[in-house]
C-alpha cells in the first residue's frame, strides 16, 4: 500500500514546491520594479477611502443626529466630483506628468481631511459644511485614482500583471479592514475629529511614498488635441469593445447597486436594527475585506488553473448579489457578520479578475482614460447608489432596501451572463 501512495505524495509535494517557486519568482520580479512603492501608496489611500465614507456617514447620522436623507446627500457629495471630473483626469493621466498629479492629489486630500477635523473640533460643523468638505475630498480622489490605476501596467511586466493586481487587492482589502476599524475605534475613544485627523496623516505618508517612486515616461502624444476629444476617443474605444462594454456594465452594478447600498445601509442596519456601536459597524466592512483577502490568496496560488476568467467573474457576482438579497432577512448581527465575510469572498473574484481583464484588454496609450471609467463605475456611482439607498431606507427600512438592491443587482448580472458570450469565453 505505501508503494501505491508514495508517487502521489511526491507529486503533491512537487506541485506545492512549484507553486511556492512561482510565487517567490513573481514577488522577486515585482521587487525589481517600483511596484511596492505604488502598492504602499495605494494601500494608504485605500485605508482613507474605506474610513472616510464610514466617518462621514457616522458624523451626519450620529454626531449631528440628522436624517438618513442627509447622510445620503453627504455620501453623494463624496462621489459627485468623480462623476464630473474623472474622465478628464483619465485623459490628463495619458498626457501629463503622473507623479506630479499624484503628489498634488495627496497634498489636497490631507488638506481636505485636516479641515474636516478642524471643523469638528471647533464645533462649527453642520450638514452644509460637511457637504462642502465632502466635495473637496471627492475632487481630490477624482484626479488621483485614474493616475494611480494606470501606472500599474507601466511598471509591471504583462505576465506578472494578474499577480500584481491580486497583491494590490490584498493590500486594499487589508486597508478595507483597517480603515473602518480605525475610524470606528477613534470615534469611540476620541470622536469624529480624531478619525479625520488620522486619515489626513495617511495622506501625508502617501506623499513620502510617491516622492520615491520612479514613474516611467509617457509615450509621445499630440498635445494639440483637445482633452475633450481624447475623452471621447476613450469612451468610443470602450463602447466598441464587446468584452470591455460588458465588464464596465457589471462594474457599474457592483459600484452603484452593491457597494453603494452597502456604504449607506450597513451602518444603519447595525445601528438601528441591531443596536450596535460604531466599531461594530466598522467590523462588518472589516469582515468583507477579510473575505476578499481569503479569495485573493487562493487566486495567487491557483490563478493559472482558471481558464475562463470572464465566466468565473460573472458567477462570483451571481453569488454576491444573491448574498445581498439574503442580508435583508437576517435576524441578528451575528448572521449579518457571517454574510459579510461570504460577500467579501465572492467579491474577491470581482475585484481581481475584472481589473486584470480590463488592463489586459486595454492598449497602454489609452490606459488612463479606460481606468478613469473604472474609477467612475466603482467610485463615482457608489455615492449615487448610497443616495438612492438612503432615501429608500427612510421609506421602508434599511434591511428591506438592501434586499431590493440585491434583487435588481442579481437581475442585471443574470441578463449579462446570458447575452455576453464574448466575456463568458474570455480566458
């Protein structure tokens, strides 16, 4: 009997050793680029972005004791500049000094958050002032995100791109865990003002990281062409590409209907339905991030075995939207926490595979403009979804609103799964 099992044991050991060797080689290849500086900067920004929505929502709903609709308007103000400016920012990323743009946006974010902290500490904060501060911060994010996203394919070899994106996603999800936990803990101990101040410090840390980053020069561009013309060219390219068109539709579903409702409704469900505190609300987002990390680690080890990534991406969204429907019926905070981890696990396929496919399908000279569409669908639509979700929650309650958003999301995904043949077959 041992003689039968020994070859299989050795074969298993050989497979594990090969996977470890591939992972070490990939990490070594990334180390010889500027990837880790870009990764650290992206993590620090993700930490702030995951914390600021939570902090703004808690400021309006708890500190100022305003209505759900007021919270929705503030969250909408965070994303409105993304909708207005992100396509222009993407065109700028394809023709201007990307490092300078990153440095300016890092400083701008630190200033906006420092002003938010000062307004809270001096007790002058009101809903209108909060809206203005949210618009300031959203504007900074609108100009920073496309540049940061477009840099990755410039500094990482194509064969290492999915590995780099998965590592980026792991970092972003560690930040998703840490951001709300940090914000919730600081709010409990020192108040909302300290939460804003800590986020400003993370932006200053990003300045140090960007200053050390060696950014590759852009290919020659015709600067006589107007930015508006280049924006339209990027939109036409994306629309005329069947797989990109389907990917971006599903990204819009994920950003506007799924994550937008989560940002607005999860704190309300935890606070109003189950009587939980700020740090307990932050834990829900942390568990979501933990689920994404678990899936991302699995993708690092087994990414070569996924032969139809487009299909896997869409099936992951089917699981996630079905989970969202069930969230509206759970009877306790504990069950909601379990669903958040599972939601994050399905979201790991969404986050990693869609970014890999988009960057593989996009030419380098159009990367900034296409990635600006990613920022628009993932970031700009989140506050719009949050605004609608908050209004619906005020009428029927946050849990029922979450389920309705889940039903609409699932319907969109199933229709796309049925008709997007090119994306289903994407290797």
